[in-house]
């Protein structure tokens, strides 16, 4: 019961902040203009409280005792939590209120998914400093790419509505598309550096445990495919000015490959195979 409450509390807080935002910014009045500030200081503080409660629930799920457990549900929840943390910090400097309505449902889902898929995978190398560094860097990279993927999907919807001369109140609260595009590539650039460090630290970790630099398995293959896709996107942006639909497609393709590197495999093991068995 205590574990369930730990996950329901942040879910309720995320939902409450999302509803408050909807009432104050979307439903209560017509938009004053693209990028207008809607999220109040009270909502920002409540979001911070939700993040803290979510973090406590994650810590309890990952460290139930002296062990360290990690699975599909916890992985998804942790990545979304870190992504919301980055969003909260970024919102202090850039008006991103329109993204609020996308972030909050993701926070609600991420808070409850560990209850549905708790996972029993015990990390046997949790005491290793190399492993911990690799783990932290990987989660930071995954969270930024998660935020970038959500950002890219929202840009795609906004661009389609703008092209058709139809813009809802929700999307009208978003920043201008050029601002969103600049933020997207800033996220991808930082995340690409972190992903590169993840692969390097993974090689170091593999050498210390197995005596070989690279283990050729599905995780390694999909991780390198994702690295190549995001690297190609950044190169295309720099050399040929890629933007718009090309950038969005490369972003989503790289994100899918990255998710298949770990989250997809844990989902198959913990959900599909268990139910089949």
C-alpha cells in the first residue's frame, strides 16, 4: 500500500497542475498570442513538488533495500522524470508554457507505469563506480532524447495545423516554431554528447567485466544506430541546414532506435515473455 501511494501522489500532483494550467491558460480565455506566459509561480512550485514526490517514488522503486532493481516500468518513469526536470529548468529561461499540457500527461503516465510493470531485474554491478557513471550518463541522455521526441511530435502537430490555417487554443500557447526548433536542436546536441559518453563508458564497463571492449548484442547495435542517426541529423543541420519534416523524422527515428536499445528489450522480457509463459 505504501508503495502504491508513493506512485499515486506524484501522479495526482501532475494531474492537478495540468488541470490548473488548462483552466487558467487554455479554457478560461482566448490566447493573447504565441508564446504568452500562462504558467503561474504557484503552478511552477507545485510542479517542483510533484517532481520531488516522483523522485522519492523512483528512489524507493530502484533501491528497495541494499539491492538495486531496474526494469521497463522504472526505466520509462525515470527517463520521463529527468525529462520533466530539464523542462522545468528550461522553462525558467524560455517561455514554454504550451508544452506544459504535453508534459503533465506524460508525468501522470510515468508515475503509475512502475506499478503496472515493477520489474524484478537486479543490477549485480551496482557497486561499481564505472557502472554507476555509465548508468547516470545513459539516463541523462535518454531523458533528453525523450523530451526531444515529445518536442518533435508537438512541433509536427503545430506545423500541420499552421499549414492548414487551423490553430487550436492549446497550440496557440506554444512558442514560435523557430524558437521550438532552436530548442529541439539544443536538446539533441546536449543529448548526443551524453550518448557518446554513454557508449564510451559502456565500452570501459564491458572491458572491466568481460575482458572485451564491445559486446555485440541488440542493445549495442540499436545504441550505435541511434548514435549514427542523431549524428547524421546534426551534421545535416550544420552542412545543409536541415529543418522541418526532415529534422522531425530523423529525431523520431533516432529515438525509436534508442528505446529499442534498452527499454524495448526489458519490455519484451518482463511483459511479453512472462504473459506468453
